[in-house]
C-alpha cells in the first residue's frame, strides 16, 4: 500500500548564488515517489539557464539569474505538483479516503489520464466531459 511522501515545498530554492535541484528542491512526485526524471530535468534546465545567463561563462551570475531556471521549471511543471499535492491532501488522509481513491482507479478514464500524465510528466486530461464526470465521482 502506498504512503505519501511528506515533502513540503522548499521555502527557498535560490540563495547566495546557489540553487537547489532535484530531490533537494522538493521535486519528488508525492503520490508515486518518482523523482529521477525531475532531478535530471531540473539539473539540465538549471545548467542551460546558467550558460545562457552567464553569457557562456563570460559574466558571473547572481540570484536573479538562477531564478530564470526556477521560473521555467515552475511554468512547465507547477501544475503537475499542484494537482498531485491536491490528490494527496484529498485521498491520503484516511483509510476510507484511500479506498475511495482505489475505487476511482477502476475507471478507464482515470487509468488513461494517469498513464498519459506519467508518460508526459505533465497533467493530462483535456477531456472536459471526462474531467467533470471524474469530479462528480470524486465528490460523491
């Protein structure tokens, strides 16, 4: 049986010309515990931002430059972490809530959205009728 990873969002990810990436930054998907993709992706995004913002190493970077990577990462994956945090708060609070989550997983639409979201590393769905039906089942 799964157990939520109690990783609160980091209060800071950039300080004194240093930045956190991967697990250190809290980039672990709470529901699955996955983190290797986000560790590698955040490391690469950070390195690319440093190269660009330092003008290929000809200029020393500062905290504002490092926020370039943070802002890009948040823009790309922020919604994913928001949804996973909401799912954890909703379904990982009691045994009954976890059981209702297991029941929802029988739905083909839930399985498809979960698979697509895991595969593409961003929240999928994009079917308003399916999303509304899922919301109704979640609230019932």
